C-alpha cells in the first residue's frame, strides 16, 4: 500500500480498490441512510471484496485521521449505519460468499455480506438452518445481524445472534486482523466474541463469521389464535409459558395490524378480531402435538375466538408471510412509518400497549402494534406522512414517550434493533453515568481514538466525538 505524497484520501483508497471507491452524489446520498428516519452523508463509499482490502481501507483512514463505518445491507432501524462525522463507508455487500460448511461440527464460515435468508436456503437441503430470523431476513446481512445482535420471531426458543456465532474474524480499528472466539465448545479466556456481537460497528469490522448451524426440526405446527380483546391475547402469552411450554415463536398483532396484513397478503387473518397470536411449535412429533393441545387448553381459558392450525407448509408460510410483511403493509394507510423497539415484562404488555395508543392519539399519529410477545419485545409502528408539516417533530416526541413508558414499566431500550443514533441520548434513562463511563472504557480498549462508527450508542460518543460530528435537534444529523 502506497500513501500518496499529497495526502489525498480518495487517491489512496483508489490505489487499493480502483473504481470500487465511490464519491458520486447518488452513492453518497444512498449510503447516507439506513432503515431509520435518520440520515447523514459519508465522505466516500468503499466496496471491498476481502479481508485484506478492509484492512488496507482502515489503515488509510487512520493515516488520514478519517473515521470509518462498516455497513451491511442498511436495513437497521436505529440509525446505526447512518454516517456521522464525515466517515468513509466500508460497505461489505460484495463480501457475500459462504466459505465453508462443516456439517460434522455444525459450523459454517461466511462473509459478512451473506444475506440471512440465503444462508438458510443454502443449508436447508442439508438438514440445517441459521436460527436468527429477523423480519428483514430476505435482505439483512449476517454482518448486520452480528453488529446488532439481531433476533427475530424464533429467538424466543433459539436465542439471538450471539448464541449462534462461534467466532469472528475482525479488522480492528488500528488495522490489525484478529480472531475473536473459538470453535471449541468452551473456549478459554474472556468472551471477546460475545463483547463484539452487538457492538454496532464501534469495535472494528467483521470480515468472516463462524455461525452455528441448527438442525431442521422433524415436526412443525403453526397456530393462529384470535381474541375479542387484546388483554386476553396478552394473558394467553404469559399463561402458555407459565404452563411450561416455550414455543419456537409467539407473535402478536393488534386489530389495525391484522387489517392491513390481511389486505396485503390475503392469508385469512380474522379482521374482526381485536388481536391475534401466531404460535409456532417445533421438535419431535409427539412433543409438538402435546404442545398444540396445551396451547388449545390455555387459549380456551382466556376467551379465545377461533384456533386455526395450519394444515400444511404452504398455509404455514402464508401465515408467516403476513407477519413478516406487516411493516411494509403499513403503506396501505400512510406512506411512512417509524418503528420502535423496546422490551417490557410480559405482565406489563397490556399496560404499555394502552400507553402506546394514548401517546399516538396525543401526537395525532396512527399506532400499529406487531411484536414478539413471548419475550415482551414491542415493535410499535407510528404511521405518518412525511409531507405533512411538523410531523417528524411529533413522531420523535411520541417515540421518546414510548421509550419512557417502556422504561417506567421495568423494560429496556432495545430488544434487537440496537441503540445507534435513535436511542443514544436515551441511554441515561436506563444506565447511570458510571455505567456508561464503564461501557466507554470497554469500547476504548478496542478503539482508543474512536475511529470506528463514532458517536453511536453512548451519549458521550467517543473521545474524539467533538472532532467527528455534532448533534442537531429533532432527529436530523450531519
């Protein structure tokens, strides 16, 4: 690698990547956004194809005192991939190879740009799958899943991404390459792998990931239960788990969500219901059938309306299509939406849901609720029209009120979307100043000068936060 005598960042990066360094207005605008309502603007966009190119990009950024930001598919919903401080974007979309599948040890080595669903499609004929399944799994990348410790409907039984990652090859912020974790069942030493998963790109760039493979279950049954009152549905969730049953998935949708989903996919969702539960059971056939009867018995004690059991895989996929396309279906009522992500105790679900409706009414917004009921992970959707004057201010104010209500109910800031920019300034609601200072020390152990995705997660940003960016009120970032 040759650093140009005149110190030109663009020329130095192009000496490594050629035309895979982009500086056009279209590309910079495209990579200035993710799935959130926030936006910024990078200085340059790099498209590496291997670990060595990532290493050289980081080295060049360090030579030029320029921060960098690793980006996957850009589907994140908390602004984690929104550029702040004029960074270089390291987009890993071209690093999309499944490098090795070891069925004997149930491990696959993949590059970070591999799409979540593509990995499962590759593994399914061999009797395995990758268990984390975010609703965006058709487009989200494994690298992004690692960055945010993503979950999905089936994380109730199988756990979030951290439980399914054995090791990660990482380019650290100083440009060195290291391996965090080990393929051994109980690796020695500190769990630096677990520390990196969920760090939202603030500790380096993942370039290879060893994921754990989950066997396909021999039997699966999917049930749709409807209720005349959302309180009965929420009570059924707690009662199912209290009965000793942990379903593979336990999802809930309110009346407005049911109506838009049914209009979108025509899956036979009961639009007259106040709430539905989508329950999936998997495992050995005998245990699954027993689980179906447990769910029936519990639901009948909680005023269930109808209990529908998917007759075959086609019907099961149709029911899941409705759930996983619920966010996009919001466009049937408003062109834009803001999706939040908090977690509350299961016993507080109804209490917080009622507050969400009141908050939406107070700010003249439409609330649609679709969430992972089994673990209390709420995803309230605020539907709006961005062309309406002043609406974004109301949306952000309502979002803060929802987060506050969740914390007051004993909840936490995020279940799977991460903190990013969206909730960075809310961290003080949950953590003390000492807690956050300690977290900052851990981050600085990896990145003492704050080059990796600066100004994310912690309110203090990083030691170089004053140099790399500034906060502008009401959710706009530059």
